[in-house]
């Protein structure tokens, strides 16, 4: 599943449930002002990348991933959500 989600060049399907800690209707971040949310996304993305340590970090679904896998997964994840907003 990790290989497909991170490498197969096709859009991710819509409507697939996410983990509870990322679900805005459960314990994730509630939506706010769109422009502020985009700026915050940029800030947290830069902070995440600067602290990325594949030796100690585990993805909640895929487990351990290399730096390259984290990068590819991150790109695909952001692309998936950007398409939801027509970006």
C-alpha cells in the first residue's frame, strides 16, 4: 500500500478516510481563513522538512519511510488536497 500511495502516478481517490489525528471532524485542525491556512501550511511544511529524521519518525499508516519516501509521500499528499481546492 505504501508503494502504491507514494509512487503510482495517478490521483489519489476521493473519500478515503484519514487517521483520526488528521481528521478535522475528529481531533484534527478545524478550517479557518483560507489564506491564513495556506500560510500556516507553508510554515509547518518547512518546519517538518527541516526536522525530518527518517530514523526516528514513523508515518501513522506506512510506518518507517526513507527521506525520499517521505518527500514523495508529502508531495502526493499536498497535491491531493490542492486538487480539492482547484490549486
